[in-house]
């Protein structure tokens, strides 16, 4: 009996979210090997541990929904998913080597999406436009937030006049900037930090606009096929009644003309 591949029980939008998040986690893993400032490394570890939490939840959901849990864990790479989801938490740095196990999750989800029927995939995107738009917008927000906070902290940590000096400062600045709030309590002073701020502000306008459109589509759903059909039937009935009334008026006028 052939077993279904892990993740087949999830929707395509969910698999897309996990796929992009896996790529982002691998980029963070590479960035941790670069000669960046200690503050930047600390912020990247926070993001890495947060992604580990998401992967642990994904592992639990996949294991629970799998029809053969033993086959998923031992023969279909479930143990690799678990290894790639273990957070370091700052006291067991060797767990960073387990991040390489995420390549198994990346390959499996990419193969699953590649082997999906193209027609069904397009139909799924068309029929669930709001769901896919929400997932893509969320992913863009996470990517911009991670990239902007990391870059601005790296640029500002080298300036003695900077007021963005910790990972918390960079994350706070990125959130208030991407949401177009801009309190002004934290701001970049270096050229690199200001270029990053321009990128975040431009991205934030698009992301907030997309979220507003998604919210509007949820609050004002499109008319259903049944309501459209009922409306068409009602119009046709009214037109038929108008035709009958016009025919009766024409006959009455002809009778009056004949009698006159």
C-alpha cells in the first residue's frame, strides 16, 4: 500500500507558507555564519528560534494527520523535520547544525507542489484568491520585517550617534515603520539605515493597502451564484409581465379604433 507524501493533507497555501518560511530560515542560517555585529547575530537567533516554534507546530500537525505515523517519522523524513525544528535557545549552540535537516522539508514540499496537477492548482488559486492573497501578504510582511530590522541594526551598530542599538530597538522600528505609524522615537542616522528605511516605507504602503483590500473582500463577499440566478429570474418575470401588459393595452386601443 502506497503512503501519501507528508504534507499532502494540507492545502497548497499552507504548503506555500511553510516552503517560503523554510527558505527564510536557511537564509538566516547562512547569515549567522557571516561576520556581522553581535547585536545582529542575537536578533537573527531570535528569528531563528521563532521559526523553530512554527516548525514544531507544523511537525505536530503533520504527525497527527498522517495516516501512518510510524512511516512518516521513520521512512518519510519526519525525524529530520523534528531535528530541524529544535531551537537553540542560547544554551545549546550545537543544535544549529540540525538546521541542515530543513533541506529535507524544503525538498519534500517543493516536490509536492511540483507534482500537483497544474489545472487543479490554478483552480485552487482562483477559487481561494483571498486566502492566497492573505498568505502572500503575510509572507511579504515577515520577509520585509526580518530583512529591514537586520539591515538597520547592522548599519546602525557601527555608528556612535545611533539610537537603534539593540535587536529590540530594530524590531520596534521596523514594526512602526512598516505599519506607516512612525513614532519617531527610533530612527536611523547612517546612510545605509536611511536607505533601508525608504525600502521599508515603500513596502509598508503596499502591504497595508493589500491588507485593507483583503479585509474589504472578507467584509463584503461577492454575490453567490444562487443570488445571481434568483436576480436574473426576477428580472425575466418582470419583463414578461410588462410584455403582457403592453399586449393588453395594444388590444384595447385596437378595439377602441374599430368601434370608433
